[in-house]
């Protein structure tokens, strides 16, 4: 049984800002948030991340926001 590691928590302002500018497709809550915000499905968000990368601006542009 494999143990899942949690993503490191950003402790500096710079780290939090960089973290907000990305969409972590492996984090369900981030995918749900982006899906709700854009009015698209979670699978559409994951496909967009896979196609254009994890930059929030690029993902939002791909999803039509």
C-alpha cells in the first residue's frame, strides 16, 4: 500500500502567489474550483491542463473564460 505525500504548503508570500498562478490537476479541490468558476466539467479542466500546462491564465483561456 503506497503512502501519498501531501503537497508542500507555501510558507512565504512569494510561494503562495506562485501557487495561485497554477492549477494542480492532481488536487481535486483545485480542479473542482476551476470547473465551477469556468462552468465546465472537471474532466474538461484536466484535459485543458494536460494540453496547455498548469498556468491558470492559459487554462482559463483554453476553457473559454
